[in-house]
C-alpha cells in the first residue's frame, strides 16, 4: 500500500513538472517572437524613412530644372518657327501662272467619227485632250504631254502668228464648213483672244491646224489601243495597221514618242501574235528613221 501511494505521488509530481515546463516554454516563445518582430520592424521603418528622405530631395532638385525648361521651351519653339516661316514663303512658286494652259485648239464636225477635239497645254507641252466619239455618250478626257520637238514647233508657230496682237480672222472667202470648224485660243498675262475658221490661206495658221490635227490623231490612237489591250485585244491588229498608215503619211505629231509604247505592245501577251510582231516592226522602223535624221 505504501509503495502504491508512493508511485502515485511520483506520477502526479512528474506530470505537474511536465505541465509546468510546457507552460514555461510556451510563455517563453512569444517573448522571443516579439523581440524578433521588434528587431525586424526597426530596420523597415528606417528603410522607409530613408526612402522618403531620398525621394523628397530628388523631387525638390528635379522641380527646379522643370521650371527652367518650361521657360526655355517657348524660346526654342519661336526660333524653330522662324526658319519654317521662311520656308513657307520660299515654297510659293512665283511663276505659278506658267503651269496653267495657255494654248487652246478646238475642232468640231458632228458627222465625223471623232466629232469634237479640244487640246489645251502650257509652255512645256503638258495639258489635256478631250474628245467626243460617236459611239460614246460622254466626252473622253486624257492627259496630254507633247514631245519636246512637237512643243517647240507649236510654240514657234504661235509666235510667228503673233496671235495676241494680231487681228487677222484667218477665214478665207471660200467656205469649207463641210470639213469642220477650227478655233484657236490663247490666254496669257490677263489677255485672251480667239479666232474661228474652217479654211485659211494663212500658211502659219494652216501649219498650226495641221500640227494640232496630228496631235489629236496620235493621242486618240493611244487611247484606242489602251482600250483594246484591256477589253478588245482582237482590235489591236486593225489599230496597228491604222497607225502604220498614219506614220507613212506623216499624220502623227511625233513618231519617236511612240517607240516606248510600241515596245510595250510587242511584249503584251494579251494581244494577238500578229499585233505584237507588227508593233515590233513599227518600233524598229521608227528607230531607223530617227537614226538617219541624226546622221544627216
């Protein structure tokens, strides 16, 4: 009995000792955690404090150059605008009037296949041709660029006519209205004049009308062949025969100007082979003719 009581008391005492040691260890752990957290919190506060202290002076330092840059900026923009203004004033072309059409030619005959032709161009031979065809409801307008040789010829004839200062009518006593009516017009330096006739004995006026007729035939043919390339390739052989005839009769403005187009036609596989071969022969024929002229 004594031994049993002794063992019970030892067990109870031992359990009390374990409980006390466990509670003591549990109480000691939060203390260490609090100390560690306190130690860690201190450097964080100092880091944030130093970061705030660093950012505040940088803002103060950067604020001064920003104010200075704002004051300098308008001066730079004013200096940059000065050359731009001079460029704008220099960009205005003084001879802008020269780009406008000066020379005008008109032909009309309702019964003809091409019932009306209007040609207008400037000193450089650049302008527009407008013509009306019987089978087309609306007039056709195409850009015009005369060759250098054709442009010089036309201007020389206008100068020979002294058109603006002349009062000649150019119409003869004989009436050939069945051949169509022609009209010359000229506008330059605020002055304008026009003259209408159907036949003339004035050599220069007749020569000028012939030159414009050749110009019209050349550029109407160019329009027709381009339409054939796109929509009616089988018309190409007929059109090349017509061009061959015009070249033989010297009824186009400048045959040499047609060489690049004829080279294109010779390589256009949309066209029949006979048309391509014909265009090659015409280009070679014109080149040989030009070489003979240069040799002379």
